[in-house]
C-alpha cells in the first residue's frame, strides 16, 4: 500500500516512513554504488513511500500531498543521505523544483496561479519526480550553453538546446528547465515531458561520486512548450527579481547542505559500528568489550564535535529560511541577503566538515572487517562516503562564499549573494 494512501498529515507516520526507507537503502548502498546503474529502483522506492509529494499540499479531489515545510523536507533529505547520499541529492533537487510555481506565480496568483495549483496537485497525486534547473548554467561548469525558446507558428514555444543536469534526468517524470526567450533575453521556466520524441537524455558516465543521482545531459530538439506549461518568467536583469522569487536557489543550496551533513553523519555512525565491533590493532580489547584506545576516543571526539558544529550551523540556516518562506511576497531585499549569508555559511562549514570527516574515517576503519554482512569493510566500503562528499562539495567554491559573507559583513553589500554558485 502506497504511503500516498495513508493519512498525509500524520507527522509521526512520515518520520517512520523516512526512517524505514533509509534503513532499506542502507542495506545495499555499497553494492548499488559499485554497480552505478541508473536509479530506477531507487526512484521506485521513493515513489512507493510517497516522498516526492512531501512538500505539496493535498488536493481535496486528487489527494497525494503532505504539505510539509522546508525544515521537514531537509530532515528527510538528511536522514536518507546518511544511508545513500545519491538518493538524498536526487530528492533534494526534486523538492527545490517542486516549489517552482510558488516562486514564480507572483504575489496575486490569479489565473496562472490556479493553473499551476492544478499542475502541482497532479504532480503530487501521480507521484511525479522532477529534474532540471531553474537558472541558466553557470559559466565554466561544462553544463553547456543553455537552452532557448522561440515562438511557435501556432502559439506557444519551441525549446532547443543542450544542457547537463546534476540529478534525475534519466528517470524523471517531468523536467523543469530555464531557457532564454529569443528576442527578449528573459528567462522562461517551462515544464517538459521527457517522453517527447524531441527529448534525448544521456546518462553521465564515470562519475567519481554521487553515482546514482541520475545525472546526465539532455538535448531538446524543437520540443513544443504550450503556454500553459510556462511556469513563469524571470527578467533579464537579476536586480528586478522579487526577493521571494530569489529564494529559489537558496532552497536548493540548503537542501544540498543537508545532503552533505547526511554524508558526514552516515559515515561517522557506520565507522563507529565498525570500530565498536573490532577496535583497530594494536589496541587491547578492554574487559567491557568496547574500544578504549585514547587516540581512537580523541579522534571520535573531534569528529563528533565537527559533525555537531556543522549540524548547528545548518539548522540555524534552515530555521531562518523556513521563516523566510512563510513571510512570502512581503520578504525584503535585506531579509533575502541575510538568509543568503546564513546558507552560504552552512555550505562552507558543512562542506568542509563532510570532506575532512570522511577522509579521517578512512584511516580509523583501515583494516577493520565490516560491521554487518554487505556493509562493506574499511576502505572499499567507506571510500564511497569520501567520494560522495568530494563530488557534492566540488560544485561550490568555499573561497567565493567566504568572500561574499565577508563583503556583506563589512560593507553590507549583497549583490554577489544573489548568485547560486
């Protein structure tokens, strides 16, 4: 029985659903990472659990939604990422995209708002998994030149171009993509069915980490986009974007912070189980059966403290951004800048902690047998945490984040804080 058929607002039930799915994913995470296949099975598990509809409000006629807030979504992403960070990242991108119509509908909503509400309800009821991006590709990332929309003879638009995406393009039910409108330069955000014959998706090969996110490159060849599937328009001048609309990239960045935090916490917990079962040599086994090597205890004290610190910074940013989303269209430019600083700080602290912690854990579990059958041993089993942390955090530059935070702190500027990367 799908959880979409269960009581959608029972928070205790949903916490149990997330916990059970995380436990299920942890059992074969190492084996699936080594296989590196398209995440079809993982997406099916998410949809059976009803998690794609987590953030969408339930529709009286269609049902399906849970109506959770950002804090609850971040918690789910973090717990799943501790078990399998590829699945956590895949879900993080979906959650950020699932609020696209909310960010683009405008303060009055109107007819377009009603149309998008129906789209959201359908997406929730049918358990759609979304992939794509609502911003143009940053320069120098290899994502491609971006996408373009030209007017079609019979109304609507034609979508063309090529772009790489970090998540789910090989398994998504719908794509949410940003494309430049020919003539105006405005950025239009469109909903596209990947089953259309003009859409070609190619999976990314030989990824260092995050191998099961379904990342890849998509080519669009004269794909029709009806007017009803254009979710909104972002002006060419980024300074004209409403502060609430400009929260969209912050939501994604914060969700990815919780993926990194999940990686760190998952690696730490699994390493603890391994070292409890078999303390590293040559430490003698104590009478009580638990490791008491002072250097091992010191290492775990340092790592646990780093994880707690990262969690505290991430949770502060999560609380603030959740409140900012509740503020809605009355959010001010300074408010948005303050939120961007908190998210940037969370990215920096959590990213560094995830990489340093997963690196150190490789040393602590070296030579230890696996804690449980199929869990993977020291080295081959634990290197996926390090690879995943490196792959996830390599997309952002901590020095840029720190410079922007410092500029805001010293000079009260926030122009660069509007950037997503």
